[in-house]
C-alpha cells in the first residue's frame, strides 16, 4: 500500500491551489487519478526546501480521500504544500449518477465521481435513457429519470421514482454568456460553471503545450455578428497563444440542474468564432470544433466559414488573408443540431507566432426529459414507489408498500403486505395481492382487484359523489365512473359528496363490509353480514341490514335503520333511529343517541313494534332518555341519550289510501288518501312536532273497537274523532259531529297515555277532510288559528311555503268538515 499526503479538495474537485497536508498516511488505492505536481516547503535529509516544485501521482483511496505520492518519496518534515498541476477529477458526491444513455447500474457500475451502488443506503440518479438499476440491499433512494427504465430496489425500505419528480417542462432557449463571468480581461483559466437557467454549463481549458496561453473575458472589442443573429458583439471568449504551434482546447459540458426536468443534452447550438486569419511568417489559425452526445458518440457539426477561411471536416483553416475580430471574412458560424452533451474547440497555429481568436456567446435550446414506461420493483422492505409519467409497471414486493402510478396508464401490484396503491391519472390496473390493501384508482377508467385480506377502494379524493355496489361490482359517478371492481374488495371510503355505498349480502369468510361515508349526505347499506358503517359528516342514511353491525352516524342529522345484534351510535346532530322489522329476530339492539341535550335531539322510532307500556325507562330526563323495550319476537332494544321516543302515533299508524292501509310515516305529498266525503284526495303537506308527552300534551289512547278502530290508536289531545248517532241529530241538527279526543277520556277504554316524548304527525289536504286511521273515522289537519299554534315554528314556515295565503289569513282555508262540539256538548252527547 502506498504512503502519501492527503489533499483537501476545496470545491469537491482536484484543482490547482488545493492544500496538501500531513502527516504521511498509508492508504489503499481505489483508483489512480494520474500524474501531476505539487509545490512544497519543509525539510528532507537535513536540507530546507521552500516552494519546491516536484512531480508525483494523485490517487483516490478506498476511504474516499485523494492522496499525493511524491515521485522522490516522503519528506522529513512538511511545513506546507499545495497542488500545482493535476488531472481533472471530481470527488465522489455519494450519489450514483448515470448519464443520458442506456446503462446497467448495479454493484459493478461506477459513475464519473467514483460512486457505486453498495449494500448500504444508496442514492441513485439513473438519468435519461433506458436504464436497468439493481440497487441491492439497503434503504435506497432511486430516480430512474427519462427513458424506459427497469428498477429493482432489492431488500430494504426503498424510495423509487420512475421518472422526473417534477411536472413536465417545456424546452427553453438559454445562453452561455462570457461577460457574466466578469469584466473585460477577467481570466477564465481555472474554468467555471455557469447556471444558464435550467442548465449548468461547465467550461474548462486544457493547455496543449503552448507557451503561456490566455483565456479571458472580452467585452470591449466588437466582433462580427451577421444580420438577424442573436449574438452579443461585445461578449466573447478571448483565446490567445504566445507563439508556438500548440495552443489550447476549450471544453464545454452541459448538465441539467437537479429537479429542472431537463436532459443533460442540448440542441440547436450556435455560436461564432471570429478573427480566424493569417499573417505572413507569424500565424495561420487552425480551429477544430467537435461535438459528442451523452454516450461519447460524435455529433455532426455544421461550419459556415467566411470568405477568408476553408473548412475540411470539422477544421477551419485560415487562407492567406489578415482579418479583424469584426470582419465577416474571418468569421465562422458554428451550428450543432444535436442532441449534444459536450463541445470541444481546439485552437492551434500552423506557424510559430502569436495569435488569437474570439468565440461568441453560445446559444442553445434545452431538451426536456421524456417520461418513459418504467418497470419498478420494490422487493423486500417497506417501499415507496412513484411511477411518475408514462405507462409504468409497479410491484411492491413483500412488506407494507406505497405505490403511486402518477400520470399514464399504469399497472400496480401490491403483492404481500398491507399496501397503498394509488393509480393517479390514467386508465390504471390495481392488484392488491395479499394483505389489507387500499386501492385508489384516481381519475380514469380503472380496474381494481383486492386479492386476499381486508381491502378498500378509496374515493375520498373524488370531485363528485360516487355510487359503489359490492354485491354487483357496479360503480358510477365521480372518480368511480367507468371503473371495474373485482375479487376481494370489502371496504369503501367515500368522497366528500353524496355517495351511495352498498355491501355484498352475506358473511364473508374473512371479512365483511367496512364503509366510510366521508362528507356529504350519504346512503350506506351494509346488507347481510357483520358490517361496520361510518357515516361521517352530513345527513346520512345508514341501513345495517341483517347481521351484527357496528354503525356510527357521525356529524349531521342522520337516519339510521337498526336490526338485531347491531350496536349503533348517532354521534353529533339530530339523529333518527328506526327499527328495521326485516332485520329483527332475537338478540339485542344497542342504540346510543350521541351527545345529550342536543337542540332538536335524537329520536328512536319503534315503528309500532311495541306499545307504550312495553317501554321501561331507566332515565326520564327529557334531554337524555334511556331505557329498554322487548319486541314480540324477543328482540331487546336498549337505548340511551334520546330526546324523543315515538311509539305508534306516527310510525305504524295505518291510514287508508288508494293502495290500501299504509303507515302514516310513509305518506308524502301527492299520495292519494281515501276521504269520507270526496273519495281519493291528494295529500298536500305533512308535518310533525315533537313535545314532552305529559300533562296537556299527553296523547289520548283509544282501545281497539271504541271508534271502529281495529287496533289501539293514539292521537293528540286536540285531535277530533267523527261521532255519528241519532242523538247528535236530535241535539245538534246533524247526525255527524267532531269531538276532541281530550273531551272523551273515560279512564277505561279512552285514556291519557303519558310518555316522556311524543311526536305528532299532521296531514293536510286542499280542504278539511274525514280520513280513516286504523279504521276509525277522524279528521285531517285544519290550519285555523288553533291548529297553527300547535305547529312548531319550522313546521309553520314549511306549511306557509305550500299555502302562502295562510300566513295572513288562517281563516281563508275554509270551515271544518263537520260541526265541532265544545267540551260540555261532547259530555252531553256521550252520556245521553
């Protein structure tokens, strides 16, 4: 192993002036950089040396540092030293960087900086071209760049980008501007890199053995520019040779800025070289221009010389004409269509005197990276893979992966593990594989298959409501439009809009349905099986169906249908809980209203499945009612934190209609109802009011048969029943009269049925009508002054929207259908 002195690279590259310091280090060689010189001061063998120039060799060691080994061996003491001359070298930056060509980047690959993929956490930027990347073990970060790449992350938690991670960009026109490097006469001998916008253009100069060549900015001399050309006549690179046949080579390299979305090649390059001339016995200018693509292949250079020059191949030779910098005859136009990555300008002298040429600013057009159709494999580990643009194929491999297709028609395979698959824009195919996966198709007609495990389709980002039915795999609306669902999808995540989510009917082997409605007024129907249904925000309708379901209404005024075995929580909002007769059959239903003392409050509606006396209250606080009830089939209903309990005055009371008896709660405006006087009449409005069911507001219960009713009937105290008898004709000159229910209470067959809460329903027609409830003749709602006062403010406003004239003239509705008796008149009639 050699012994040498460590070089401190000032800017990451080996340059003249870099410090060389002690002590002497024994190192292992990774590569030989090349021969050069150092200037040192110190002692050796008892002799003092000051600023002594000596040759040696520069090496890159396996520890990542650069060392200088003097040809004459180590010195006794080293006071100071620095690099005098050295080959071009840039230190490894820790990023394995490919070119714009097609490459295989694996453990055997080494980039221009000396970086290679290893077993650690590699950073790899493959660049443009159709690359194959095998990063091996470790938590790697890999960017494929442009082209159709194949990337395998191997083991470890990898981050993989198939293409550029920025949005697609457009080509730009940029300029290498010499005067941007300094004022007139600024030396450029050490080289430089200029940011031209999206490109880093590096310029370096190689001395080909000339005596003291000059490279500097020229801004005072005026150079030739033809009409219509973009070149600045007062911005040039001045190349001067001091007097022998060899002068210099100027090397211009193009590299895209990180994240710019541009290729490392450019196109449509143009510049001028001026004052290519001859002087007898002194000089004859010879200039050769070559161009190369990213793979080092020659690129065509088009040279248009002035009248004083001759072109052979890529070389311009001055004729026997003396010119000036602003002379057309000594000016050559250089054009390179490209793509080109490097340009070299070799300037020499066919004679032996001094000479110079002026090189104009270099104009060029950038080339955006082109997205490719990539194949990206995560391998083992928790990988994150971005396909970006193009029609990509992504495979997560084992463990919990996140796959993002980006734009283009992508294919995503989660494989094993609990994966997130997001297709992005395009017509994508998503296969969850084993594990609990979440599939996000994105926009476009996507095909999604869950595979094994508890898998979700996620439409939370949809800009419109979706409809998804897992029993038929039918989908529509928003991002779901034209999607195809198959195999193993058990859960749905809805959008922020009005969604309809329907489950499959039955108990799955491993999983049943889990739905998240999200925002909007959603309909969630779990159908059969032990489902979990979460309404989220909005006024949702949730149907558990058969099976022991977990239902949470979330925020908003929800309508929830519960069945045997269900556990239901309403959450925030004024929720209504209905018992689903088709889902009963024993067991227990647990219903929690949610927040106590809510304005308006939560209501449980037994739908006529129990009577008042069948309900046992454990809390009679009107703002937090709790209790139990047992249905005829043995199903036990346990409820808590309710503000209202509806037994049978509304839900379950049968009203005679054109279709026969129908539950009053099912009637809507437009339905035809049988009336005693006018046959079938359309219902015009219905309203409801919830009150505390005690005292003056306690409902009146008529046992079956009292007024011809076929089963017990509950009405409000003010509600009037139709009475027909000869006694009525004798006393009131009409055989039919209307009697208020509260005036008929006898404590036996007609009683007050007090309740903690009761909801009264009102039915309104074009005129006051006699209708049939449970077979008993009774009145419809009459909106006179007394009737309107019985309505809640919201119900009154709703009624006024249907009948605006009632707001100013309640009496304008018309008379009652029959004479209405006072209390003493009713008592007289009933005791006669």
